[in-house]
C-alpha cells in the first residue's frame, strides 16, 4: 500500500507514534523516526527492520527549529524524499486552570502546536518541490469537546485542528494534503498516568465501552497516508469509540 513511500514520524519511540511507524512500515513505507529518546528509537528501528522495511532514526526536539530542519535533511539524505509527515509528538501537563503554571501552559503549547508548525514548515519545502505529499496531525477529541484540567492541552489540540485546515487550504495548490486524526482515550503511557478510577469513569462515557488501542489510531493514519485518501484534505477523523459525534 505504501511501497516506496517515505514517512517521517515524530514522537516515534513509544505509544501511538511507535504503532504508526510499525503499521506504515508493514505496508512498505520507509520510516524516519524522530524522538527525544535515542534508546526507544533504536528499538523501534529494529522492529521496523524486522517487519521488512527500512528506518533511520533522528534524535530531535520538535520545539527547536534547527532540529526540525535537521530531521528533514537527514530524511532526504537517507531516502531522497519525504511523502508523509506524521506530527505525533505530544505531552500533557494537566491541572485545574487556577493552578496551571505559566511553564505548563508554555511547554504544552510548544510541543503540541509549535512543534507541529515547525516540522510542517520544514517538510513543506521538500514536498512543494516534489509537488506531492501528505501531512497528518495527531489532534485529540478534547481539542473538539474540551476537558476539565486540560486548558493547555485542549487549546493546543484545537490549535492543531486550525493549523490543519489553514495548511490544507494553503498547500492544496502544491498537491499536498493535510488532515488530522483526533483520538479519544487511547491506552498508552499518557493515559496509564491517570488514576484507575478516572480511567474507568472515562471508559463509561465511551459508547464502544473501552479505551482505544494505539493500532486503532495507526489504522486511521494508514488510510489517510495512502493513495486511497488522495481527495481528502482539511478533515478531522475522530478515532474515539463514539465519544464525540
Ligand atoms: P506518549 O506515549 O507519551 O508518547 C509521546 C512521544 O512523544 C514520546 O515518545 C515522547 O518522547 C515524544 N515527545 C515528547 N516531546 C517531544 C519533543 N519535544 N520532541 C520530540 N518528541 C517528543 O503519548 P501517546 O499517548 O502515544 O500520544 C501520541 C500523540 O497522540 C500525542 O500528540 C497525544 O497528544 C495524542 N493523543 C493521545 C491520546 C491518548 O489517549 N493517549 C489521546 C488523544 C491524543 P520521550 O519518550 O522521549 O518522552
């Protein structure tokens, strides 16, 4: 499905980013895996090679524009092109609004929103020359519906949806599509950090009555990354078990 395509995935060393990397690799994509954690990256790269594809790893921070430039340079050096960008790196720093520290606001907006902007700006130069490419931003259901204790995170993810639509309009003339996947509550380290009681209460609000898996998200990303989705741009695909309709 993705034979000969090159995909750059941020936050690739664990959770949803790792699943996306493996699902795309199993369909033939060569992966440029970016993360802060070099050990995790090497493990994912080994798994990608075991799946029969090729990978290069780049230790980089999506909030640093030099790193965003460097990851694109490394990708082009290794594989000659970039067809798919997955802006997946993300963090949470939850607390109620009145207790939210300036640093927690800035950190979350920096990684989740500015990081997606920097990586997109950098990759777009390559995709524009190719006159083809697809960019998939990982948003969140709470960017669509809000959540108590997550003002910074919800604002960043709503921002990612605005960024998606703006970039989709701007880049369409270059034959670049831009979409977002908005996961609901997915079983990863991020949700593992929540108290069990909160996780159970959350599951009870989900019509399909379970947390999603990282592969549930990766499969939606795979569709958007494929040629089958060539006429889809500026859209937000919910992968949320019916939590938000
Ligand atoms: P995760 O398990 O915490 O993994 C996040 C990954 O991003 C980690 O590998 C982390 O690196 C990396 N990362 C963090 N800051 C970075 C930076 N500045 N530069 C480069 N890499 C960075 O999270 P996840 O649950 O897989 O979430 C992935 C994405 O899905 C995020 O955008 C998240 O907001 C979104 N999402 C998750 C859920 C959910 O329920 N889990 C729901 C909706 C949306 P380290 O390993 O070095 O920390």
